[in-house]
């Protein structure tokens, strides 16, 4: 069963998340980021002890990954040695790292983070999430950190603790203390540090309109310090206008370039694996269109919602994006003219086909406001456009054309 959701994720690298944590008073290791191996000696001057060298890509499993050059490991821990750190960084930058979470060809490494290693004594899991059931934030903790929390929940549910928060008042001191103790911070100093970290993380969660702040692990070191050793932060894109500086940190290098391009034109695009391109207005209609293509033994190549008030330029850009996919062998346009008038859409389609120089079979189904005028524009265009008002027949025509 296929489920498509319109969602634009803000993807930020690990070092960016650490910068945000640091800005809100959470304790993280000292670190530096480089994009050139020659920068390493200067970058590590103020770092002490063991060094952790980490390739910055968004996929997990970096430590066990392999570069396309054959070099092993996207994470290395070494004794302090600027020359060796430079050598390792040079082996990472500009090469593709393949992990269990990347595509087979891997992901190009453009940045490397160098950080002070911390001597971990104990690792726990801590997160703040938006919880639908309680209609507010929930703090989630587990004494088993550094592991996949879903696996922990399945195998040892008793090790997971939750504290539901009143979003208007924030977490109570007794909630923070109780969760810290449940996570094993029983020593007064450690408990106090853990509570302070939780308070800082909650402030980040609220002030940045986050939907998730996950620290895995929240670590206790052998010298009695509490660190946020790794972090994942999710943001509510509806609040983008309030946090433009954060959204400018977005790393699109590992995203589908078609999705990035679509977003820049206010279009919702998700690439799929079929060969019939779809262009529709409205998410529900787009999903129904994909379903009817499947019904007639076709395979949709994408989800593309142009929205309820697309301009001619957006229609043109949509055609460019869909036709840029080499696996697309035909395009089905399905438009219901409610807010959008069918004649405006039809003229946009005609102009877009001419501008793009489209040479793929094109089936257009229009219904709604000014449908007769829109159908006439398509018919008079002189272009090889199949206009079919019946959705079943339109889908069948698209499938038959590939």
C-alpha cells in the first residue's frame, strides 16, 4: 500500500545541530568543521586529547561505511595528531561515503567535523517530541542510550520513561528530576547537570518551533560530566517564516534535486519509480490519479501537486521537472478547475509544452470552471495533446502510450 504525504523536511548536518545546542546552553564537545584538508592543523589547535573525525553526511552508519575509493570508515577516533587528522580528512573530503542508509553510489562528503573525544562511562536516550495523544510535548527517556530507540521499545519497553508536559507552563522541576533519576542520574551533581541539560533542550524545542529534539546518547563521562553527544532536530516547517536563519542552514546536497527545484517554485513533488509522470492540483486528487494509473496496470513516476492557484510559470516549471526524469515515458495531467480556471490551465499547458519542447505523449483531463474554453484551447493549439474529460479513459490512454 502506497502512502504519500506532503512534507518538507529541514535537513541539517550534525555540526549544525551541535551549534544550535551550544547556542541554547547544552553541553557538547568542542569541535571544528573544515571543507579543505589544509584547514585541519589550524582547526585542531584548540582541541585537546583524542580527536573524533566524522564525515558530515545525513545518513547513519557512517562509522562502518566505506568510501568509493576503498577507504574504510566515515568516523575515526585517534590520539591527538594534526598530521594524521589531516590525512584522514583528506581521505574523506571529495569522496563518496557508502553506508547502510545511503544509495549504492554513496553520498559526497563536502565537510568533515573534528571534535574532542569524550570518555563515556554511560549512555542514555533523551528526546522531546510533539505527542498527538496528549496534544503537547512529551519528554521520552531510556536508560539504554546509543541504540535504536524503536528496538529498545520493542525489546525492553520497561526501560522507557515518559513525562507529559503542559506546553503553556513547561516541564515542572519534579518531572525533570524524576526523569533524570529514572535515567540513572542518582548522584546529586549528575542529576543537577542532567536537569540543566533537559531545561536547555526544552527551551530550544519551544523557541525554535521544533517537532523533535533527540539526544542519543545523552552521555555521562568518566570524569562526572553530562554531554549531548549526538543530536537530531526536527522543525515545524509551518514556522519557517519565524526562523529563516535556521532554514538557511538547510543542506540540500543529499536531497532529490527535482524536489528541491519544485519547492523553489512552490510545487509539491515526490519522485517515484514508475514511467507515467503526473501533474495534478490537490494532494487528494494526485493520490487518486496515481491509484487509477495503477488500476490500469501503469506505474506513476511521481507525485506532483501544483496547488490550487498555480500560475502559468509554475505550470511550465512543473513540466520541466516531470520531463527531466529520464524514466518518464508519458505525462498525465489531471486538473479540477475550482479556484483554478480550466482555460488558464489549458493556456499554461500549451505554452509550457512549446517552451519545454515536450516530445512525450501527453494526456490532459480537465473538469470544472471554464472546462469548455480550456478544452477548445487544447484542441486549437495544434499540439499532439490527447484531451480526455473522463478520468478512466485518460488514465487508460496514458498507460497505453508507454
